[in-house]
C-alpha cells in the first residue's frame, strides 16, 4: 500500500501537457499498469497547461477502478459539446515532475529605492507590494498588506529584471555538433543553462535562433527554472547563408528533399524561394514563435557565407514580412552590411541585428524609418576564441572594429537601440552576460545602459503584438507591471559593474511574482 501516503503527500495535481488525441493510453510493466490516461477534449492549444491527476504505483485493478471513476464524467463532458476547454487526463505513473507553483499571496518590499527602468535616478525610499505576478502598489507611505511576505530592503535598490535582446538559449551549453546531432542532450544542457541565466538576473531573453520551443514550454510550466523566452525558433537562411551549417556532401539540395539534422532539430532551416519562406515562417508561428529571424547577409560563424553577400532577395524577405504581419508580429534580420540592411528595411523588417559594417547614410536611414537596431558589445574573448587562420577569425577581424563605430552612429542619430550579448557555444562567455552589459560603459552612462537592458529592450518585445507570449508590462517597476524584480546590494546607477557580479549583487531575484533567490540576511 505505497500508493496512498505518497499520493496524499502531493499537495496539488501535477500539470503536464497531454497529447491531443482522444482516448486511452495504458502502459504496462510486467502486467502491472504503470500509466493510464484518458483525454476528452481537443479545444486547448498545446501550449496551455493541462490539468492532470496522478496516482503512483497502483495495481492494475485499482488503476482501472480509479480511472473509470473519472472516465464516465469525462466522456460526458467531452461529448456534451458545451466544451469545458480542457484536456483532462488521469495518469498513473512512477515518474514525478514538479508542479509549477502559481504565485500566490503577496510580497512586500519595504524601504527600497527604485530604479524604474526608465529614469536615470533612484526614487526616494519606497515600498512595493507584489500581488500574484503583478506589482500592485508602490508608495513612499507604509503599505498595509496582511499576510504578505515582507522583504526588508534596508534602503537597497529595487530594479526590473534584466532583458537580453539577442540570446540563443539552445546554443550555449552545447557544441554545434551536439546542437545538431543530439537534441536530447542539447535540451537538458540548455535547461541547466537557463537556470544560470535567471540566476544572473536575466528574467527575460529574446531568443533569436535555435530549437527553443520545448525549453520555453518547460520553463513556463515550472518544470525548469529559467527566464521568460521570446522565441524566434529556427533561423531562416538561404543556401550558403549565415546559419547554413551544411557541408558540401549535403549538396545538391532539392526543394522538398530530405532535411539535414540541423533543419530537423529546428536550429536553422534553408529556404530558396518566397514560397519556401512562407512555409517555414508559418511553421515557426505554428510552434509559438514571437517573431521570426532571417539572416539577410553573411555572418562570422558560418564558413560558407562571406560577409559582403546579401543572401536573401527582397521578394524572399518580403514574403516573411507578409506572413509575420498576418500573424500580428514582426521580422528581424541578421545584417552587417549597408546593402543587406537597406534591403531588409525595404522589405519591411522592423529590427536589424548587429549592423556593424553599415555606413553613416544607412544609420540615418535606420533613424528616419524608426527601425530598431539590436547591438551587442561583442567581447574580445569571443573574437579570440575563433581559431587563428580560420575563415571565421578572418571575418571577425573585419567585423570587430565596426562595433564601436556602430555604437557611435547609434548615439549620433538617436537610433532606437536594443542591447544583447549573442553568446554562442560557450558557458564561460555566458557567465560574462552581466559583464558584457557592464562593458557598455565605453559609450553610455550606467543609467543609459540599464535603461537599455530593461525598459528599452522591453519596448522592443512589444513588437510581438498578438504573439507576445507574456502580455503585460516588462522591464519597468511600476504599478500593474509584471513582477520581475531584482534587489541589488549597492547602487548600479553609480557602479555598473554590480551587474557583472550577480552572485553577490542580486540578493533577491523575482520572476513573475515568484522568488527564485533570496539571500538577504534575516
Ligand atoms: Zn546571434
């Protein structure tokens, strides 16, 4: 009778995603039923958390009896047509998963000075009440909140969680070969890295290429601890474009032919006509993309895409923009050169990634057209990590001098500038995520850099419109905003280096109203 105490010990039913097929699934092991499920409705999107009841280690007879108890009403509801919009599943299983803990109750931050994600100064000593996943009240007067968990800020700084606008959650803790060839490992490694990302104070990332939908779902359903993810899914590239990591032995490609592992896993996918663009872009949206990424010109890390080449044609890019607009969202383009940037803008792309080889006239155009420029202060460590004598290193030597120049142009023409890191295939570099933000001090004041990594980046995220996976205000500390908050030991508006030392600087990390780190001395 091991079942009852264990079942009773579970405070709430685990929530897992159920398959969308109607009917029973029963699994046996040596005649003992280890898993039995029934599902009764088809009306929920697969991204929605599904309620599930589960009991452990029951005998076959007990399993069936319990299951029948739920089966009859379940089928009645399923056939009634009134449609409870849920898939109810009963599972008997030896596997335990942590249920996502919905933020309940409230948290009161007392005596904090607020950096709100917009202003360059701190507020006077204030109190901030978080209720559920929202910031409910901010006041310099005491806030009464019976039953709230109180965090005594002691005059420390409360600020919005950081946002990285150019991240590849699936392509950091794996090698390129693992990302292409062992998606199981890649997912697990990315889940672990996602936890580190959140612990560095990054509560949101805009993911700009990689098979990230499963990771996002695992984080959102509480199985894995990590940041909010705005996914683009597979990078859309053309034959020999940036992101085409195939070998010559994979050629020739025929349209409709078999996929390479890179494409099957959803890391990047090759298109060579407007029709193929439409198909692949729609596939990303079907899986939950918040925006779509095209690689409009050559890139450093892909050996067969010279930097000067404009890889897409304008009709191809326009096809992606048309589909994205049909879905109420936008297209971003990896582009270094003036030609690639101009074509992307002409096609309707709303955000240029990198742009490090642009000329001044193009900077003016970006400003005039109100296009976003997503820049990354790429560290030297990244350039030096490329093998000397390699094609990639030669391309890096060409790109790196453009970084500072492009930041100067962005400032000169007051271009809407987002900040990101573009860390790839290196956990050592990922650990520098905050340091890469702090390196903006070369061009910006600490306040300007922090506004960029919070309020401004959040503004860019709103371009996802109806495809925004987390509707609500991010990147700011204000009433009604989503409660993604950091309590900082020290004043980051005076010392930007604090964000480079998250272990000691960030005493409390809250995402969506839940506390994931609290090292405040009691
Ligand atoms: Zn990138």
